[in-house]
């Protein structure tokens, strides 16, 4: 591991982001999407060998595992974020990965050796297509997985009130899960089954619209209830959400069957400022429509993405985030990573100064730390304007 001058690094990071936000960037910023899975499987930051089964079902285990992860990342992983021990304290969140929404609607969570947990579709049998309607929307606080969400949140808050510290620093912030959304179509695919729901969209669009409307009603009701409980504003200047599953449908089907429900989310939570979206996979064919119809001005991309083409589609004033695919970062050499970052930076995507380099998308276990250094150093050297 390298010796890092955290004070110098953090001063540079502050200057990079100040310039970027002012619209006068000095260089391309680089960030990484990292959660506890990166340091879970056979990693030195997980000395007790904590599994996701334990992590999901014991709040004390989740609390300490999350802090072990954060401490290691802050000391070793290069990116344009604060490194070293936190100045004021730690931030904790209830972390049920991408199972929380389908689990809220009643899907079973299953655990696998060496993998993140996943949910089992609830309605794959066509004879049960309407079962969720009969059951009604789950309660935001006690339905499905969300009962445990608030139990964990209350536990974290209790430990915070007791004066718990980690490496001499207190817990500063605690948040529950469920304030965001994986998106109406993605949740519908998780609950109904992806193949089944895509078939519904093609063969039974009336049911697909009803189901998407039901899911969207639930998402809006839950987020509103959580914002009210936490004393947060019900609407913010702009709104950001995800919906990875739109990568698998045509733009015409997206416009007809899914976009109306994305508009409902934005109308519920955005005051009209530019909005943002996270889309794994290749959903770039939808970007111009999203820009024009939903006022999306920030795209967090996955893979595979033709960055020069995307910049040409959305224009220089739209923010794009993305970079080398996670599979590439797992297997490439540091020199190959440098070459790929140089290629992306030279594609035309930096036109307008609204590009942030990151992995595409969400760092998996096993990515060598040397590859992350190669990515960061190349961004600092070759990403200058």
C-alpha cells in the first residue's frame, strides 16, 4: 500500500470540485461507486469473515462491518473524495443493497456463497399476476423488509446517542434505506420476474401499465412517508433516481409504457430544476429523450457506452459519469487501464467540462488496487483542460 499525504490530497480534491461546480474545471474528477461488497469476500478489511447473511440480519454486525469497510477505503482507495480518517465523524446507512424494494413488496431475500444477496420473484406464475393488487401496498414502515430497515436505523441512532466511537471518532450521520428507488420498471421485473414482465409489456400492456402504476404509487408513498418522518422537504430542487431495466426495451416502448411513471416520480419530488438518473447497462439510446422530456441533465452510466457518441447526443452542457467497465477493471493490467482511460478521455466526452470519470458501474470484489491507482493517476495526468 502507498503512503498517502491525506491533507495534501484532500486540499486538491476540494479545489477540483470547487472548479467543477463553478463550470471552470481544471481537470476531470474521478470517483468510485464502492459499497461493503468490495471488502467482504476474503478481504483484509473483513477480518471476521462476516457474510451478507449476518450483515443483513444483525444491526451490530452491519454497523461494525460498514465502519471497517469505510476505514479501509478512506485509507487506501484513490479517488476525488476525502481520504484519511473523517474530520468530524462517520456516516452510517442501513444497507440492504439492491434487495430492499423487492423485499418491501414481499419477495424473499436469498443468500449465496461469494455473492451479494438477491430476491426471488414473487409473481412468476401467471395465475398470480394480480396477487399484489389484492394484497394492497405494503406499509412503509412495517411492510416486508422495511420493518427491519427501521429496526436497524433505530439501533444505529441508539448507538450514536450512547456515544459510540470508531477509531476515536463518533457516528455523525445515520440514514435508513428506502429514500431513493431502483425505479418502477426494475422493481416490477424483480417482483414479477424480468422475462415475465417484459412479456407482459409486449402481450398484455394494460396489465403492465396497471402494475407499473401500482409500483410507482408504492414508491411515492414510501418516500413521502420517510421524508416526513425524518423532517426532510417533500420536494427538492431537482430529483435523481435509477431504472436499470430500461436498457432492455426499445425507446418506443420506454416512451409508451415507462416514461409516464418516471414523470410521476419527478412531479412528486422535483421542484423543476434539472434532474439526474443512474442507468447501468447501455441505455444510451434513450438519453436524448430523457433529456428533452424529463429534464435529465446528469447521466450516471454503466457499460458498454460509446462516450463520444453520447456526448454528441446530449450536448456539451449535460453531465456524464462513466468509465472502464467493472469486468475490465477486474482482469486488466494497470497499463491496459491507463490506455483505456486515455481512450475515454480522448473520445470527445470531456467537451463542455461536464464529465466525471468512474467505474461502470459499482466496484465489485477483486479489482486490484493497482488498477484503481492507474485509473486515478491517468485522470490526473491526461484529464486536464
